[in-house]
C-alpha cells in the first residue's frame, strides 16, 4: 500500500517555537518528539 502525501505544513511561528523547544535542555522527551515531528512538516529553507 502506497503512502499518501501529507499536504499539511507547519507554519513559520509554530516551527520557530518547535526550534526553541528542541534547543531547551529542560524540554521533556515527548515535547522534543512533537517539536521534531512539526519540523519535519516544514518546507525546506530557500538558499
């Protein structure tokens, strides 16, 4: 069974908040997991 393409995209502000969670050493493991998941749905940066 082929996987469907996920068209959902994380917004800029949400991605920024997720980045802060990942950099915070006090963030819980589950919070970091959710933040990482959100960032995988963010389009790549334009160079």
